[in-house]
């Protein structure tokens, strides 16, 4: 047996490369990533390929490994040169995610030290690091000391936790569930509907509140709906406000929504996954009046703090609302209760073992301080203003309302005499821009109309790429128009 153990030990030693081998591995990966960052400005924001990464299946997992150089080639071809390139400055679509270097190093470091961040007893430092970040965000939104929060994988899970808290706070079940009403903006993110269904709340009554001409929730319409629902014997339960919708970046009138929620004893949740960190700027302050009156709020540091994908946040004012779903006990963890100086993340979420998420956020904030984040966010607001102002100067371009944050919508309206379908034209325009790849724009449908979205949130998007975008839009709409006119002849 000893002989066998020794043999296995020798074979498993490959799992622990020595210093020289680590250096080789590290150099190869660092060289790759250095090249990636150094050439990011020349890379496409969107790759249109036939294979879309299917080459990965040519390399099934086997008993013995392959060369790292080969692995890097496989990666480049099947991951970095297909689909969307979110870290690229030309990525102006959907809601851009970040990928700041400090945060990536935090992930590298966290992967090596592998601090256990679920339970205080195991990782008191890791838990305190998360809690101090949560405290910082509580302060940003003037939440009380007793409020709690959790670093999640993203905004969807953070919204789910808020929905669970709202559900258990109102003790919804059976009859109360059928009578409960949730009120959203017509532009609420689809993850809220998903969260309700996951929380077994698919049967509650949904109300999509009409929007004003800035796509903000109309408070008068909300109040009318609530009165009608009450008259019909229903129970207003949850009001969801948006700080930045995904469609247009619209911000609901938060303070007024708080009044309505208070008057009707509803849980007031704010989905600020996209827009929340704009609170770090002077310019956006007006949108945040009244945030402290909400019961829960969701943020996405992997959007507004430019972290790589994988970090969302939920803040909940009343911890007891989360207890029903998330408090835990287990015999095999009995000793962990002896050292519990702070609340553990595992008490606030369905997760137990989880990535050590705090380091990827704490490291950049500590090393850089807040100033560059504030500057980048203010810059994105101004770039969007600039884009909005300049795109209007182009022939046949129609714009949506003045942007609240960093999303601007526009569409090309061809001369009606040409008999061109405007929706189809704009769809083709997005496709042409995508095929070009220097920038990437996405679209949305508003009341049956196809609108193109410009979103500045990638930390690498600066004035030059906005000018390039303006130029590409002119160029491609001209080509498209010419083609259509030729085809019509
Ligand atoms: C991105 C987003 C979400 C979902 O967050 P994920 O991090 O993608 O899970 C929810 N709401 C809004 C407004 C968003 O922009």
C-alpha cells in the first residue's frame, strides 16, 4: 500500500508546479494577456465568424495534457476572436462590463490564497473585507448601519434575493399571494420576472406602469393603478423602481415612488444594477434623491465599477426579511458558531462556498482610490451627451429623449417617398455595423419601433471611439441607403 501511495503521490505532483514551472506558466499567460491589452484598441468590438468557437470541441479532455502554447492558440481562436469583445473601447452595446486590471489581479490572487468567504469562523478577514465593502455601499445610499448586504454573482441573483426578502417580509403564501400586486416600469429588467418565478411568485399580479416621454414611470398612472387594485380587493405589495433601465437608461422618479410605497405600505425595491454607481458623480446626484427610502437596492460592480463579470450587490434594510430563506444551521458546522463576530455572507444568500469576491473589488478601490472611478463615470455621462448632440446633426437621424445616464437611443428614418421599412432599415444598419466590427451597437424595441442604442460604460471608451462611432454610423447608413436604392431600380 505504501508503495502505491508513493506512486500516486509522484503522479499527482504535477498539480503543484515548482517555482520555475510557475514562472513559465505565468510568463506565457501574462504575455498573452499583455498582448491582448496592448492591442485592444485595434481588435474588433464584435467578431462575426462561421465557427463561433466550435473548434474547442476538437480538443476533448484527455488523460494527458497538451502544451500551453497550443492551449493559448485554441483560446485565441475560439474565445478571443469570436462574438463580443466587451473589454474593447468600441463595445457600446447592451450594458458593457468592465475588466480593470487591478481586479483581474485580485482574482488571480484570490484564486491562489482561496480564502473562504462564506463563514466568519473560516475566513474572518475575507468576511470583514466583504462587510466593509457592503458598509461603504450602504453609506453611498445612506442606508442605516443595521442594513445588510451581499456580494452576489451579478444583478440577477441580487434581484432574486431582494424579491425573496420582499416576499417573506409580507409573508406571502396561498391567498395573500394571489392578491399581491407588483408594480414595475414597462422597461424593468427581465431578471425581475425570472426572480418572481423562481421565488414561486409567478402567480402574483403584475402591473407594468405606463411611462412618460422620458421612459420614466408615471407616478399618476401608478397611483391610479394602485387605487383600482385596492378597490378590487387586491394588495399592493412590491414597487420596483429603476435607476437606469436597460432599454434607454431612464431613471424613475425615486423620491416620488418612495412616497407612493410608503403611503401604501409596499416594499420599495430599486434595481440600480446598471445605474447605481453613477451616484459617485456630481452630475447624476439628482437621480438619487430618495434612494435611502427604499427597502432594498441592487448594484452591479461588474458594470458601474468596471470589474470583470461576476460581482453584483444587494443591500437590504431589514435583515430579518432575509432570514426565512437564508438563515442556516448544520450539525457539521456547529463549531463555526463559536467565532462569529460578524454576520457571514452564507447567512444572507443561498450560497455557501463561493468565490472570494471581495478582493477583486477591494484591491482596485484601495490601490486607485475613488477619484478615477468618479472621473470615468462622469466622462461616460458626458460622452453620451456628446454623442446625443452630434448624432442629431446627421441627416434622417431621429433621437430619443435626452439621456438620463449613459444610454442614448436613435434611429434612421429614411425618406418616406423611398418606401423603405424604417424598422428593417435600422436592423440592417445594426447588422452592417456588427459585420464591420470596429464598434458594436445593440438595439431595442419601443412601442413597435426598432431603436439603436449607444451605451458608454466600458472604461476604455473615450472621445475618439465616439467620433469613430459617429463616422461609422454615417458611412454605413449611406451604404445601406445606396444598396436599397440600387435594389429598387
Ligand atoms: C444587467 C442588469 C441586470 C442583470 O444583472 P446581471 O449582472 O446581468 O445578472 C438587472 N437589471 C438591470 C437594470 C441591468 O442592467
